[in-house]
């Protein structure tokens, strides 16, 4: 690492420590990866993110780390209706991979730890904390951006129009909503449905990491750019890596478009369906018969 890049990285580590985010910023020297960065188009659009400050560096613009290229045999198997697990690459630990799981952690403990949270400014305008819902042992976890109006009122993720579409997507995969786990990057609604800001994501996302660590799903499916960019530590637009597989804390991660985006752009549903079929192949699911 050159000196310029090193000093930037140190500044980010200090920033993370100030936010109480310390454990997630260890082993940076071995990570060879990106720093925490700003989040792009908010999880429900496909435009590339334009950084808002000069703090965004070339390292922060790095592409997300893909799962390794598959052999022809693996590709063939992946195309089959029931596909084997994807090969896990032997890569250096990432910023977040390097963090330790919390021994004995559970979803109720995480919720208890969050409490009546005032750690970031989103608490000022929320009605309810939207922690997450679904199967605590789910093989599939969907991660969205943050609660909207309906979710804020109800305290549950994805219960509005986009939520109904997500339910349809889940059922098309031959699953029920209660089979999967659904949560968001930030647990409180950003005012006027604006994008979560960098400090809000940095403060709240450790809860998400703990949730995923506890559930240990086979697949994490990011809905939209915000969750994908947060978990993959990239600022690339989601359209650049949508539908590709990545490794994330022992799970396979794939990003697809947010249901809210599909409501505005119905033709994109076919792309999302292709992504979901990849998820189904990994989970050994057959499409629902009509
Ligand atoms: Fe706390 Fe997260 Fe809500 Fe911010 S968004 S107040 S960190 S629960």
C-alpha cells in the first residue's frame, strides 16, 4: 500500500473507531480491499453512484470481489435445475470477513442490544424500529435498504407495495415469506424516503452483520444498490455486478434490483427473475408450478 493510500485508510479506521465500529475495521493490512464508502443510488435504481466528497478514493471505487471463475463443469452444473454449491474462493480476509462473530449471539439478543436506539439521527423521525422478520434459520436472507412509510408504521420490513411484489417473487421461487428472513441495512426510516447517509449506514450496519452471522444463510440476496454496495464494500453501480455471485461471511451473495425499482420499471422483472433462478439453483428449488 502506498503512503497516500495508507494515510487515507488510517483516516477511515479512525472514523470507524469514532463511530464505535472498531471490530469491523481490523486486519485491513491483509484485507487488500476497500474502505467503507458512500452508498450509491439508494437501493432501488440502477444508476451509478457519483461520490459526494473527495474522500472517495481509487481504493473505494474498487469492484466488488467476485466468486472465482467456474470451470466448464461447474458452469454446466450451475445451469442445471438443482445446482451444487458454488466454489468458495480462498481469498485474503476482507474488512468484514476478518471480524469475529459474537459467541452465543442470537437475533433476540441483537434486538435487545439495539433497544430504543438513538445511535444515529434517524431515530428522531422514526415511528418504529424495523428490525427484521422471518425464519431465524433461513437459507435465504433478503436485505433491502431501509424502511419506508408503511414499514415505519408497522415495524415490519417490506409491507408496502414493494413488499407485496417481494412476496410474489418469494412465492414464485416456491417459498413462503415465512421461509426466508427479510431485513434492511438501516433499521429506521430515512425522512422523506431519502437515501441512508454514510454515517447512518456505518452506525446501523453492524446490526445487519450480526443478523446474518446468526442466521448463517446459504444465500444473501441484496435488493438494490444500497444493500449490495454496503455488504460488498463497493461504490460500483448495481447494474455492473447484478446477478453475479460473491462470497460474504460464509454465505453466497447475489445482488438484484429492488422491488421498488421494478414497480417503476416492470421490464426489469425478467432480469430479476434470472437472478432469482440462480438463487433457486443454489438452494435446490424448482419453479412454482402454475
Ligand atoms: Fe439506531 Fe439503526 Fe435506527 Fe440509527 S437507524 S437509530 S443506528 S436502529
